[in-house]
C-alpha cells in the first residue's frame, strides 16, 4: 500500500510539471492557437525571430545566459496568457538546477583585527598635519611683518612733509611787500590793465604821470609819443599809455558802417523751384519752395548769397535789374552773390 501511494504522488508531480520537450511545444501550440506568427511575437516582445524559434524548439544553447532565458520564457508565457511557473520549472529541470539547494561558500580569509601596531600610516598622517600647520603659521608671520613695517614707515615721514607744506614765502620773509605799480615793467602793467578795467584806469593815470616825468630826462621824439597806441609800442617803458577805445564801441561803429540800406530782391517762377537767401554772416533770411506762376519779393541788405534750385525756370531781379542766372548755373542749380 505504501509503495502504491508513493507511485501515485510521483505521477501527480509529473503531471503538474511538464517535461522539457513539452516546454517549446507548449509555447508553440499557444501561439498557433492565437493565430500568431513568430514575426508577430518578435514585434510585440522585441525579441528576434531566432530567439523565438530557439525557445519553441528547446534549443537553449543559442540563447543568452540562464537569467536572460528565464526572462524570455516569462515574457513569452505572459504574452500568450500562460502560467510561467511550470514552464520555468521545466527549464530549471533541463539545466539540472535544484531550487531548494543553497550553495554556501566559506571564505578562507582570516579576519584581521585593527590595532595600533597595524596602523603605521596613522602616525604619518598626524606628523604631516603638524608640519603643515607649522608651515602655514610661518607663512602668515612672514606676510604680516613686512606689511606692518610698511604701514608704519610712511607715517613717520609725514611730519617733514607737513612742515614743508606749512612753510610759505610770506612766513619765511614777512618784510616782503608788493612793489608799487609804477615800479613794474610796462608790459606787466599793460597786462593787468587788460584784465581789470578799473585798475587799468588808475594804472594809466599813474603811468602817464610817471612817463611825463621821464620824458624830461629822455630824448624821445614826437613820433614815438604819437604812435604809442599801437600794440607793438606797448612794450616800451617810456611810451605813454593812451586809453584804448572800448571794443563794443568799435564793433558798433564798424557794423554801422558795414550795414547799408535794404534792397528789393524779386523772384519770378515759371516752374516749381526752391530758393534760399543768406546774409553776410551765413544766416538764412529767406527759404521757400515756390510753384509755377508765383512771384516772391523780399528786402535784404547786401551782400547776400542766393541759391536757386531750378535756375532754368526762375528769374532774379535785384534793385530793378535782372540778373543772369545762366552764368552761375551748374546742374540747374544757381549760386549768386549780390553786393
């Protein structure tokens, strides 16, 4: 009875675990039942067709290592909706592996206890740290001492400089006084007169009195006295100083002499033209773009400079006389000066 019970249990285990030759056949039958080709499985699982064919034909030698092959079998069974454990068990049986057997490896290395004698490098590290600290302290000392000396030495030299800066020519000789203006050279007196008008009048009066006294003892002819107003004669100490005419009065008289009566200037246009009139200083007194059939008349004090943009279609009349623009025209632009 006991032998029959053991035999029945073995048959039951054999029925639960398919044999190795049935591993590939089971995968192939499930694939054909789903009407899939090896190429379809390869596209879905990203395995090559050769690997799929090797699994179905139980050719495990052409597959990677056992771990990769088990991954192939598990993925293939999941894709075909099969239980992967019986198929993996059949694969392990083909390899002769016993999953319940644990391999233990005893190490032959003897543990070494760390002691002070076995750590000589610790002494070297401590000695290196001490030497490094000493070097850092020495470098800091060398860097600090010259800097301190350099900051103290300039301070000690400041007192002579300050004493010298406080010493002025007036403190060295307080008895020195400015010379009277009559004793100064004529060139210096004239330069002071040009920069300060109020002092210049006083200086001219004193210079005239001084020069009048010196004229009695000097042989100076009348021509030299009359030409003393010229700038070149100002350098002579014996020449009398004549008050110069104010610059504003000279400028006003010159401008009054230069400015004459205003005269009429007329422009007649037979086409579109541009005209600009400038006075003697370059200031624009008239500028306009005129059209055909128009006539413009202005009054200006000559001399004036006129620029006509379209000279062929423009006639110029100055004080009742027509001005020929053809002689002053270049590229149909006339430039005329009326005086």
